[in-house]
C-alpha cells in the first residue's frame, strides 16, 4: 500500500524533492552508521564476557558500563591472568576484542567530531546537541533544502502531533510515523535540556502547570526543538549553496 501510494504521488507530482547527501554529509552518515554497528557489536562482546567472568567467579562482578574503561579493562585482565581452561581463554579473547573495538570507536568519534565542527557549527550551538547527535541529524536529514517548511520537517521527523477528534472536541496524539532515528536524536536533545538548560526547564515547568504531564511536555519541547534544528540546518546549508549562486551569476 505504501509503495502504491508513493507511485501515485510521483505520477501526480513529477518534481518531488529527493533525499540527497553531498560527499561530506555522506561521509558523516557512513562513519556514524559504522560506529553504531561497532557499539552494538561491543555490547554483544561485553555480554558474553560478563557471562564467562561470572562462570569463573560469581563474586567478581565489574560495575555496569565500565568494561569500556581502561582501568576496569586492566582489572579484568589481572583477574584473568594465570587462569587456565577454555572459559578463561575465551574471556581473554573477548576482552581483547572489546578493547580493540573501543579504540576504534574513539577514533571514529574524533573523526566525526572534526567533520561536524566544519559542516554544522550552527547545529552544535543548540544546547544539548553534541557532535554525535548533530552527525546523526545531518545524516538522517539528507538535505534540509528538500523540506519546504519547518512544519514539513517536523512531519518528517515525527514530532508533529496528529489531530484527532472525539465528538466536537479536537485533540492531538503522538505521531508514530516519520524518521525514528531523527526522532531519537531530538529526544536526546530534549532530555538533556530538561536536565541542564534553564530556558527549557522553565518552559517545561510552565507546561506542567498548565496541565500537561511530564511526557506531554517533553513532546511539546521536541516539537519546538524540531524548528530550532531546522533553522540551524538551513544556516549551515547556506555556505554550501552560495558558491553555486556565484558561479551561476558569473556564467
């Protein structure tokens, strides 16, 4: 049904905007996707490693989310040193793989940060938007100029509420459509601002005093952040468009 609807829309409107990544943005997208894959693989490795450590000694239980840290990795290595048997050998191999992936992930994060600092300075100025979140937004947006308005962008990322009616009363419900990766990135910014950004905290407090629940107030904040992100992306895209305009004028 979706494919048929898309085909009909393409026949009606032959000039539909298309998603497009330039070379630099495509590099960001590829690096972010590769990092995400490595992080997922590292999680699987850590889970298997923890199982083997528990089998060797149930009392040895490293704190959660610490096996990517150098000090904790050295502690596990010391624990495994001198232990014989297949389980200990597999645990040492998993630990080595975890450390290898962690080093690669950190190198990727440094490369991504350098690229995003050059491509999206306005996006990075948004409180709560770090380099990795900005990289995810750049890659998933795939060309902000294809969106005719901030409302179209909000519809794309799933922050635009859907109107529903019950009798004569109009209300809105959460949209489950749109790009979920973009939605998660906006949610991450909203949660960060809810903890640390004074203006966002004041806005959320006003929404709760007006009767919104905490979840509803976060949804409204995400919708406002979608507009902020859209404007920042437009500002960042402008320098890339200007040389084309000058060339066209010169021709």
